[in-house]
C-alpha cells in the first residue's frame, strides 16, 4: 500500500516526486562500496561449526552484580547494515531517502561501527542479504545495528522494491540467540523508517508543565565482574525503533529526508557521548512530535525495547582494537 497523499494543493513544494529511474552509482562510489564490503567480510567471517561453542562461553555473564550497561568499547563497535529502498515496481519512489541513508551511514561510522549500505533490494534479496549477515561471526563485536528505509504496512510488513512484503519479526528472528549465537547477550538495534498503516496523526491540544526538576545524569561506572554462566531469554537484547506507531503514516521530506531519521541523527550526534540509548530515543520522540505537515498532521515514533541494560555508545572511547 502506498503512503496516503494529501490533496495536491496542500502538498509542500519540496515533496515533489523524483524520477523513478534508477541511476548507476558513480564509479568512485562503487569502488568505495566494494572496499567497504571487503573489509566487512574480513572482520565478520561466516560462522563455523566450532565457533558456536566458543561464542557460548564468550557471552556468559555474572548472575549477581552485573554491570549496569552493555560493554561498548571495542573497535570497531560492531556491524551496521543499512537497506535503502527508493525505487519500486508499482509503488511510488521515496524521494529524500538518500539523505537519510547518507546521514545514518555517517552517524554509525562516527559511533565506531563498520557500516554497509544496500540499495533497492527486492523482498527476496532483503531476506537473502540478512540471512547472510545472520551467519557471520560477531564474537569480537559489542553490538549489531540494522536500519531499513522503505515503504511499510500494518503488522510490521515491509516492502521490497518488487512490492513483495517481508515481516520485521521474520527479520529480527534471524538474529536471536539461537539463530545467531555470536550476538547472544549483545544489543541488537533495529531502526525502521517506514509507514505502518494509512492513518494520519491529528494533533491534540494539551497544557504542559514548564517547570521541571533538573535530572542528574548518570555515567557509566568502571566496575568489572567475573563472568559466570547464566541463561538468557532467546528474544532478549533487542530494540526496535519505529518511525511511527502501528497503523499510521510516516512523513518524509524530499529536501532533508524523513522527520524521524533527521531527529535520530541530530540527537545521537549531540547526546551519544553522555546519554544512554533509551533517553536519546525519548528526545527523538519529542523532536519528531514538534514537526507538523503543511496540512497540520503530526507523527510520533515508537520503541519496543527488550534490552536488559543501559546502552551508552561511548563514541571515541576504545578499549580493544581488534582490526589486524
């Protein structure tokens, strides 16, 4: 289902559609992408049978006195995959999504992640690509990130460029502790910029408090504990951040990209050195909620967190450098 459109007379000028003809990437960009993929595959080789037992011991944690935050000090921090679908067989193109992809790539790289982008994938190509990365060995990384920019439907359904649907639950299940053991106990972050239905969010008037107490910011301690074996839920350590709530559209501007990604990148760039992930996503919610379409519609992101600890990205802070 394509994103519902406002009447043409009310449509902002910078929301005009771009050509749906896919243009070949410039040669330097193609060379850069090939080099990125070569480095990525060297850092994260396919899992071998013997690796499964190793990762079980690597991810053991202490039952008592576990640290309050995830370990986020390796260099690189981990893997970040971006899937950016702009041109579709039947559905309209998504002008402005290129701005989102570039902003996210720059952000994830600045946070210390090995970042790869894929463009205009069909549903089967999305599935095959994500299955391939679920079979990698992430033993030395701290975190895994997946960002998907595409059209979407109710029920967590995402569009491939061939207009075939794939469910976000199916995608997330590829990276559970059972299916991707080298990520067990490590945070797996999913950022989804897509519509989740056809409803428009109409604003409501509220009177907000202006005087709020100053909240003391908590910092990550340096306490270390000796790991002992513990059992974790298979679905633990996931976070899914959606650009909008179930049933509603998600807004995107052809000039500066989507409201959600713009706010996400701004907040992470400003706050990731001192705030933890969930606090930053709350600020993302606040900024997106301030945005408004020309016809007066609003938007609010939605986060589903199964994280067990706070997550500080600690940009620029590295304890172990495992690039050879």
